[in-house]
C-alpha cells in the first residue's frame, strides 16, 4: 500500500478534507480556518493515521469527543497555536489508543 503524508493549509480550509487518500499516515492541518473537529472527521483514516497535527488554527473552538475513536495506529496528536480552544471534554481521550506515545 502507498503511504502518504498530507499537509492541508489555507484560510479557505474550514474542515478536514474528505477527498484525500485513505492511506494517509501523517496529516497536518495548518494556518486553516477550521472552527470545529467533528467526531467523524478522522474516520476515513482510521486504519492508517499515525500522526495528527493542527497548528496555527486560530479559529478552532471545539474538538468533539469521539474524534480519535477507532484510530488504531495513532501515535501522536499535536495541537499548537489554537488560542480559541479553551476546553477539552474529559471524554475526548476516553478511547483505546494502543499506539499513542505519552
């Protein structure tokens, strides 16, 4: 299988694109106008995603519980420069992430 790194950026980006390869290993969302990360937004990559990053997402206000559900290969989650994200639900990480490094 072909592995892919995907970096999506720009102020026209309001959500995680759904038209990218399902074999994405590393997904970076940067300098984007994303305001919310819905629970199903990463599911197209559930069997392949190892690294997820969001940086300079200044309008991000919410990460829905369940967004990391069933991401069996996920190792790293990096969220940086998201000043409007002021609350993370206690249940956000109430999922089994066997590969996550803390």
